[in-house]
């Protein structure tokens, strides 16, 4: 029979009383490092990119879009290179 802790969590005394370990059980599970809950997913960036509105000539925009996926990243790299900035 499960016993409740002060935190409201359940401490299982008999392993036969434990809940069934289903995919749903693991999807709802909290990942902990000691008392700290570890977030899932990609960690936040220290220096995230910012969304801006930028007006470009139609032919410049068309040329970059024609290069395929990642065209915005290539515009960012080219503008950084033109200003002699290190890639971030």
C-alpha cells in the first residue's frame, strides 16, 4: 500500500503495489537532479537571435531564397562578415 510523503509524493513500500510502467507514465514523468526538476528540450541560448524587420532589394532577397533552406542564416553570416564580426 502506498504511503504519502509530506510533499504529496507517494513512497511505495511493496513493489507489487507500484503503478504499471506505461509510455504514458514516462511521458508525464519529472526528471530530477536531486531536488531540482530538469527541464526537457533544448536549453535556452545565452545569446539568442532576435527577430527584426529588414528591407532588402527584391533581387538580393530572390538570390538568397534561391539557395534553399538556411537562406536567412546565410544573410546573417554575410552581414556579419561584411562588418568583420565573429560568427556567434
